[in-house]
C-alpha cells in the first residue's frame, strides 16, 4: 500500500514536472500566452478587418531605444493623457512581439555609448522581461556588429577584427550562446532570433558567401541549443530587387543553412509595391518551404520634425508617398502590410514595425537634446561612435530621424493609429471621412494653355478617393508669369473642403516623344537586345527615377551580357531643327560603349557619348538634328553595352526629350 501510494505520488509529481518543462521549453523559461485581447474602442480610426488572421500571427514592434529614451526623461501617456508604461500600452493595443537589436560592444574605451539606444545584451534582457510581463514575446535581433548593421554597413565587432573565418565563426557561436543563456537565466520567452540584420550579400565583415554561411550556421546552431523552440530568422532588405532575393534564397539553400524564417524589410518609400513583396516572398516560401515575414516597416503620421534633427522622411523628397502623412495614413499602411503578409503571401507569419516609440527626448533646442543624446545614447548616434564608424556616425551623429513615424506624438501621448494592431483582428469600419488632399502635379507645355483642375482628390479614411471642388490662390498675373517665365516649376495652394490643397506646375518645352519618362510602361519604346541581360524592363521606383515614379531598368550578373538599344520612332514630325536628350545612371560597368543616337531614314545622323559611374549620378547627353524634312523618318535612342566589372552591370534610363530648337550650327 505504501509502495502504491508512493508510485501514485511519484507519477503525479513527474506529470507536474513534465508539464512545467513543456511550458518552459525545457529551459526554465516562462512561456508567454499571446492570445489576442478583446477589441479596443476607437471613435475615429477606420480599420478594415484583416480576414483569416491567426491568433499567433506576429504583430511586432521594435522599441530598442526605449531604455535610453526613458533615461533621457521621456515618458509615455495613454489616449486619455494619463502616464503609462510603454509596454503596457503596446500589449493592450494588440502588439504581441517586441523586437530588440543587440550590438556586441557599443561603447568606446572610456565606456561612452555609441548611441542608437546603446543596445547591448543587458538592455535586451531588461526589455525582454518587461515585454514578457505584459504578454509579449521577445524577438532578438543580433547585428553581430558593435553598431548599426544594414545593407551598406556590415562592420566586424572590434573584438573580432582580424580573425580568420574559423575563429570568427567560433567567436560568434560562443557570443550567441552567452547572450542567450543570459536571457534564459532571466526567464525571458524568446520566440524568434535573427542571425544578422539586413545581410544583403555581406555579414559581419564578410562578403564571400562561403564565409557568410559559416557565420550564419554558427549562430543558428547556438539558438537550437539554448532556445530549441525559438524560430531562427535571416533578414534581408530591398525586395524590389527581385533577382537579389532569389539569389539570397538560392545560396541559403545551397549551403544548407539551418533557418526557419526568410524575413524582409519593407519601407513603402523605397521598396516597391506590396504586390511585388508578396510575390517575391511567396516564391521563396514555396520553393524552399520557409516561413516569411516583414521584419521592419514604418510610415510617417506627419511631415514635422520634432527634435531639431532631420528626419529620413518628410514633406517633399523623391520617395514614394502611397498614403497621406496622417495618423490614419499610418494606420492604413500597417493594416495593408499585415493583410499582404497574412492573406496574399504564402507562409506569411508576421509583421514588425520599426522603432514605433522613438520620439524626441523633449528638449527645447538642439543643444539641449544633444546633451541627452550624448549622455544616454537616445539619438541615432553619438560623437563617440566616430572611433568605430568615422565615415557615417562620426560625421552625422545626432537624434532620432524617425520621430515622425512613431505611434506617439512629441509629448509621448499615444496616437489613435496604435490601436491598429488590435483592430485588424476585429475591424472598425466606421463612416469614411476626408483625411487629406492628394497633391496635384501638372506638366504644361510653354506654348500650351494653363488650366488648373476644378477638383482635387480627397483621400478618405478608408483610403478611397473622392473629388472635392477646389479654389486656387492663383491670379491672372500668376498665369502670365508662368507663360513667360521659361522652363521652371511653380507651387500654389488652394482651398478644398476646408483643407489646404497643393499644386505644382512644371512648365516644359514641348516634347515630341511619347511616354518620355516611362510612366506608361514601355508604351512607344522598342528594345533591341544583343546580349542576354537578366533584367530589361520598366521599373516602378520613384527613388531611382528622374521624373515621376518609373524608369527603364537594366541589370545582369554575368560579364558582357548587357548589350541593347532602347529607341522610339517619331511619326509625322514637322520640318525643322530638334534636340534629342536622354539621361542614364548606373554602376559596375567595366568597359562600356554607351551613347545617345539619332537615325534619319535608318541612317545614323548623330551620336553623343555617355557613361555610368555610381548610384544617382545621372549623365545626360544631347544630339542636335538640323534641317529635318517633313516626311523623313526620325528614330532616337540610346545604345548601352557594358562588359561589367566582375559581376555584370546595372543602370537606369529616364527623361528622353525631343524638343524643337532654332537651327544649331
């Protein structure tokens, strides 16, 4: 009987222990329940429900700078103005994962922090504990650098400098194990671990894929040992460069790197359309049986800068602006990215918003803020970072460049857009109302009539558009000035529905070419390909365009494969003299033969040499045509032939102009 009782007790005790270990992942970690909370209330935020959103879909927020911000005196407040803990607010409003970056040693020899939150493992542990306490799991982002790692910078930590790849791989493994053990000892539930940050073909000082894979595999091995139930993610940027993503995924598979999640940054200002994002990630998910997600995204709720340090995104600029810079526009972006990953992407598991609480430290001047940035590391970089990164942080150190993309205003009060992380699960489809006015951009021939539109589009809170009557602040004198002022741009305002409308009028010479800036795709243009380039097409990317959103793009990975002509034949051209011009930029060209050309009746009538050197360094060439006779056939174009400097060549072509001019000798 005693033996039987002991056995019963023993089995019960064993069951209790087994259950505890199952819940903790056999590591002493307290498993966090991320079951969605009930719907929050919002009287003014329109949110269309995202269908089929799983309970464990990751709705994350990166708040890596939070401790430095709090040390600098920053406080956060709820929608009612009451002071609140940031993590409580995030958890209550639907965020279920907190992402935090980790740098190896973000301090100089005197212990001064490099800034950007001075994000070491100790801060990650503290943030992880606070996240878990408020119902959110931790997503750990190892940069394997002492400061920022991104596509343009993958600097090796100071302590690993000069190591061969075998030694560095072991150091990375040991460091990862050490960090993860600290988190495990603190009981932090880590749901995912990133091995590197935006590792676009380079990582931790390495640029050869054999070395990169060795480092990635070492990091993954450490995660499997210390947090066996955590997902391992690899993170890349620029999904608009489809062939690059295909190449990354192919190499990861070739080297049999152990990972679960192929993660992408997606900033709508630079990274193309959501349809393209869904397509490229779905292809990778299907081909390699991986989960995929957006690891970073964000959007501005205002164009205003609040900390006396310029923002990455603001009013104006050459980047895409698919939503208004409003609280509702910010929420619409987040909702649509979530819907894209959840419903339009194969194996999509989540979206993380980048640094949604990195607001101003609140000083009344640049000098006041700088003192706090330097002392607590609450700006993007301090002057102390110059010893590690002299060419960037050492020159441009300062505050937050994303304070206008946070979910809190400059005083720390929560914006209604924060509720989107909760409301995407339930919807809040209230009556749409006007949220902002769409900017008007007119291109007018110098000899044409100037007619400003009678209506402008109001962007509604549901992201639909409705025309609204507008009254422009433009006089007859202004019209005459535009007609007689030559080639230039003019800006005017107007009133539409109580809101200020903006109109830009670009006065231009008449262009006889059709679709001169490729806004209508390749309409009117003919490509004659003599090589076998990997990519020849019209690309939709405003940041790489001279005019509008589109341009003609070329790229190829192998030598001597970029060889083509892009041309347009003009019909019914009157007699006279003309000037043809076209612009190009690019790089990695090697030996080139690039020129603009004019053909009359099929014969070359003139050429002008061109070159490509580096990104955004546009070269424009012009060819004059004298005494063109009506009835002749005129063809204009550009010839591009590049040997490539080791790995092919790339470039962009835009702004093809054919203007009438006085007879040119």
